[in-house]
C-alpha cells in the first residue's frame, strides 16, 4: 500500500528548480567571502537533492497528515539546507550573515534548537538511526490520531555508508517494516582520502545492497531535480525507500568538481568571481 | 532489582503512551514480556545493534516520547558511547539508558562484561544524569521519578541483576533525585557512604562497626550526578571519620568526587575510600569472590577501620 501517495505532491517545475539551485549556490559563494572555512563542495553535491525534498516532496497537510521531517545526516551538507531555510524565511538573513561567528546562532553543522533543524548531526552514521526513531514515533502517533504519518527524509553521504551504525539502522528499518522513511545517498564517490568506491570496492553497486536488505531502492542522476522527485514520489511505499543519487562533489563550479580540497576550502576573491560567472553563465 | 524495575516500567507504560522500551537482544524481564505482547509497537528489539538502539531512542525522544534503552551495562553505555554523547546528551533528550549488572556482577563472564568505570564515563558527559539504586524499592522510586519528571536530559541508570533484598524499606528519608539518603545517624564518630549493590556490603560494615561500639552514620548516594554536594559536605563536616565504599574504579566515581569535595570544603575528617582496583582481574567466581579479589570484602574493610 503506497500510503504516502494518497496526498499528491505539489507541482514541481524543473526549470524553476534549476534557477533556485543556481541562486542557492551563488548565496553560498557569497557567504564564502566572509568566513574562512565552510563545506562548499559537499553542499553543491547535495543541492538538487535537498531542494527537491523541500520543494517537491515535503508538504504540510495538518488535517490529514502529520508533518514531514528533514534530516541532513551528512552534516557537512548543512550549507545547502541553510540557504534553503533562509529562502523560506525559516532562518533570517541576519543569521546567515552571522554564520560561524559568536554573535550568531549558526555553526558549520546542524544543531538542535536552530529553526528548521530536526536533529543535531556532524558526526557521520547518526542520522539514519535518529530518522528511524522519528519515523516510528510519527507512525505510532498518526495511528492513534487516525492520520497519515509524516515522512522522514534523510540525506546520507556515501562515506557514511562505511559506518557500521548506518547498516544497523538499515536492517532495523526493514525488519520493523517502516514505510515512512526515505533516505537519499549523496553518491559523489568522494571521501577525505580518495574515492569511496576505491576505499571499499565491494560496497558497490549500492542500490542492490539496499534491496537485498529489504529496502525499495532506485538510482538517479542526483543533479536532475525532476528525476529525484519522480523517483521518490512513485515509490511503491510498502517498505523503507533508498534513493542512490549519483552526484558530483562541487557540482556547478568546474575547478571545484571532484577536487578534494574544496571539501572545506573557501575561494579567493578571484576564484569566487570565476565560480559566479560559471553558475550565472556569464 | 531488575524485576522490580521491569514491573514498575511496564505498569507505567500501560498508562503512558510516551514510554517505549528499546532492548538490544536481551530477554525482557518478567512483566516486560506481557507489555511486549500487548503493545508491540512500543517494545522494540533492535537486535545486537546498540548504536541503533540509542539512535532510535533519540529519534523517539525528539518526537516527545520517553524511551528506555535496556541491555547489559557494558553494551548499553560503552559500545554506543558516542551515540549517547551526541544523540542523547548534546541534544539533551529525556532518554534513560538502563545498564544491567553494573560493576563486576557478571562475575563469571570476565572483563568484557564488567562495567567497572561506568559511573565515571557517564558522569563525564554534560547534561547526563547518573543513578544507581541499591534495592528493589529504590529501583521502583527511581523509575517512577524518571517517567514522571517534566524536564531534564538523559540519565544512565545502573541496576543489579535479580534477587537483591530490600534494605531501604524502613528508612525515613525517601528517594529524591540528586539527594543523599540517610539510613541512620550516629553521633559524629564515623560515616559510611555507598550506593548501588555495594550498599548491601555497607550495611554489613556498619553493623560490624556498631557491634564493636562505634557510633555509625549510614548514608546512600543513589544519584551520582548531580551529586548532592551540600548533603555530602555536611556529612564530611560533622564526622571525624568518613568512609566511601564503591564497586567502581578509583577514578571518577563517588570516592574520587568525595575526596575532591573534602578539599573544596576544607573538611578535616579522616577520609578512607575502598573501590575496585584500577585493573582487569582475571578472576571468576561469585560476585562476592570478585569483590574480595578487588579488596572489597566486608571483613577486609572492617579490619582496616
């Protein structure tokens, strides 16, 4: 039974999504000129994923369904979420401008207590377990109120798939028959010391692994916003769902793409100008 | 103690839909079985997966639930330590982590099953509370408190196994989180402090000292964090001799904290502490055998006082 499909997802326009994601990348580049260290390339990697979830999948319908939840398990993807929360008025512009300063409330990783943040992350391998707990609570609460349960969307990194705790939660989610849990792997194939597929070749291909552990799974281009929304919203929904999103770390800026140092480096004024020109197409 | 904890929690869980019991492949004690059969959606066995046990508890608590994670102390606290720190304590969530068999109670199972530094480890984490009831009645009082409290973060609860007799039944001072309990009060000669299962040995030490003519004060500290520094400072100030008995490593438990408090408060009593050794002892036998091997036999202690 595809219970999550009962309520139709809002209309999703691919060209609008492309425009939004370009603006989000520009906003992050702008931030990069004020702080010395930020996770830019990991955010560019999951920009379309995060935007697709917020704009194309999460929706509030308090009458029939409890709220959806978003968790950035790869805490170093936080910038992608922050600029989206800013665009939605959840986090004020003034706070984004005080990012990583003692005057503000925002650090480099999601923190509980920050508006729009459902759980603190930053250490890898924690997000899926917490998401599972939230999904169970949502399911049981919805049952007692005769509503549909809110869906928990969680974004994982592919490096995080090397954490044993992630696999504890993967087998547990399927054993408990949790349906209102959707995980997306930001599969950019990079971790600090090289390619994830070279560190642990036997972990690949990914989708089959999740299927063999009782999840429904699919693979898409992680920078194709429509494909992400379509794949998740057309899931069967009788078990937890894992989307393997093939991405490029640093996507959108040629000199950042697949270059590890941009995991936390900030661009110089000149580099920033080149990056802005590439994103705006000028 | 384990059985009374299970009875109390199951009884409260029937009434309170916020209570979840999350176990890691440990056989549910007595009344928990009936709870599991009636409310399977609120009894979760994660299997041998303690990190998931804590993560799931955090997620449940983020949605207003009151989860109890439950397994053997070493696996409840040590294996998922960073999950307890980040998911529970950093987010200050009201999750109780129940460690069965704290200390060296699993006396035949070897060092892998001995939680001899659990109080120090749990106490070191900001926001974390630590309690160690000494008998079934106290375990019930602690459980009632942990469910009824309206605020507060995670708590590590060290409990024994099964079959411990009640020793708090007749005492006038009730259990109160963060407070010491006075079993009886002497005239200022010697005060004995302990907690958890070691409290039973403390009763015997106190009895032996009383029989030899000493005037004894007997105090338990069921809450190790926050420690009742005011109550303990009063004991240090009003007795010529203070003795701490503890089934825990010498560092970071009650003994070292009372020493620190004595310094901080300029106490001038004679202070003696008896703890587990800072060693893995490859000794197998009864719980009493293990305590003796660590120098915590009643006769050995009394002989030094």
